């Protein structure tokens, strides 16, 4: 059972999401919060697998709430909820530890898929604007020393991962099994101290491994 916490200051939004998720046999809404402060407290108490977190909330916004709860709940994944496709705060949310973002106007199947995706340990890189946002906001800097710990193959995997390829697509390029790429990805994340694929994408752009607009 996937345990979910809903954090949004609009009761109607929470109610709608609750109804959608309640219809799924493998998902359970275990807590709700009307502001960021409640979200942090509720997450620490309920220890959900996934938090659906509105970015703009009173008392404490969703980004700061994510920044506070993620270090304390290593197994909890946060999906940021936003009203606008191009939200200035999305990259800040990724840096705070979010595993993806979702439009509040997304159809029910997409909401359900988002919960299952991040719970499975994958980053939610949809909608497609996620990569564009990272390209626009991540400023390349001097490569981090941690990159030296990666093998040549891990460097290649990180570059392809940052371009949005799935494990299966990367495996096809290297003519290996997807499980092999999964192991490489896990190693990259561990060596660089990153939570998931979204964090890896931001890291790759910020450290100049790929350039905005690179195919």
C-alpha cells in the first residue's frame, strides 16, 4: 500500500485528490495538511511514502516545507503541485529535494501515475517542461570534485539520464540489460549524494556535463 499525504491550502483540491486516490486499491491517503507547517508535522507523524505538496501555501510554502522534511524522512518522496506550467519555483523545489512536479489540472490517471512513479523510486520528469525549466535556471559552474569518483561509463549514464532517457533507452544504446543501467544509476546517485533522477538532472546541468538545448 502506498501511503500519501495531501498538502494544499484549498480543501476542494485536497478533497478531489482524495477521491481520485481512494479509488485505487494500492493507494491510501493517510494525512492532509492545509499549510506547509502542517505538512512537515503531518509527514513526520504519518511517515507517508509520497507527499503531494502545493508550492504556494500559507505559513510555510511548499518548497521550504520540502526542504525541512526531506532530510528527516529519507524514504518519503515529494511531488510538487503547481497551477502554472512554467513556475519560477520549480527548480528551487528540485533543489529542496522534490522528486517531481505535477500540474493541478492534470487528469486523474496522471495523478495516480505520478504517485506510483515516485514511489517506485523514479523521478517524475513529466510534463516535458521540467527539462526546459532546468535548462533555463541551472547555471553551469566548475565541475564538482565528486565527479572524479564516477567511472567513464557512469559519466555517460549520467549524461544520458540528464537528457531524459529511461533506463531501457540507455541500456539499448550500450547494448546491455536495463538492470545493469539501474545499477549504474544507483551508483551515480550514491557517489554524488543525490536522491533521485531529478536531482541528477539538475546536478548535470549545474556542473556543465550537458549544455542547455543539447540533444
